[in-house]
C-alpha cells in the first residue's frame, strides 16, 4: 500500500479515530472549538450572496432541513442493521457537527453538498487498489493546482478535520469508512473551509 493510503489525505495514519474523548481531554476540546470558530470575515461573501440569491440563500445561513435527511437516513440504516449504538452516535455527531457549522457561519448548503458527496462515495464499492489510485490522483491534482501552498493548505485541512473529530467523534471514521477522505471534492471543501476559518 502507498504512503498515502485510503485514509490519510485528510488525516495522518498515526492519528487514531477515537470513539469519545476522555474527561481529561475537555481542555483540548475547548481549544479545538476555539480554533474551529476561527477568525471568519464573510461580510463581502454574504453581501455578494444576498445580491445573487436573495436573503434566503445568503452565505453562512444554516437550515437544518438541508442536512438532517443525511443523518436521519444513516441513523435509520443503523437501526435496520440492529446497531442502536451507532444510531445514537450518529445522532450525537449530527448535532455536534451542525452546531459547529452554524456557529462558524458555514452555510448548510455548503455542508449539505459535502454530505451528499460522502453519501455518493460510500455507496461505491472500491478495492484497496482503487482507493490507493484515487488517493494518488487526488494528491497529484492538489499539488498541481495549489502549487507552493499545497502542503500548508493540506496541513490546515488536516488540523480542521482533527478538531472536528474532537467535537464530533466519529468524523474521521466516517471519512475513512466511506472512502471520502480521499475524494478530491471533499479535500478541496475541507481546505476551503479550513482557510475560511483561519487555520
């Protein structure tokens, strides 16, 4: 398997996906929440969105109905699979992620698009070789498109994902399990959001 295997573009291999942080980890979670809030100035983005789409579609607006169907469907699948613990974990993760995105001014449309991609990728059957190929292609495309900022942009996205994992345990496992952690669209969205938040 290559150095950049099926779970390593958005998070390093030596970062295990913890199921839940221990009590002593609360200070680290608080620090992650602070970083996730970042220094966001989307005044111009909001003004432009208001002009283009009207007030109801402004950047940063978060509507639960844009994202809850994804989590409800996944929770229902877990219940059908007789996995109530996973269903409960999905419920908690959905609340934590939605709260984070809302607080940081991320639009539900942007977040919903990422969830749609994750859902699409999850239903595609891929071998380890396929995942390795996709990982290599994604890295090559990003290196070409981002040029000298490639590594710093990728590092920012990884820090962003690691902080999301702290406030919504299971984020990394979802990216790993679905294969979406190597999808070019998801990595680009993670980089964009990390930069917007000031990582």
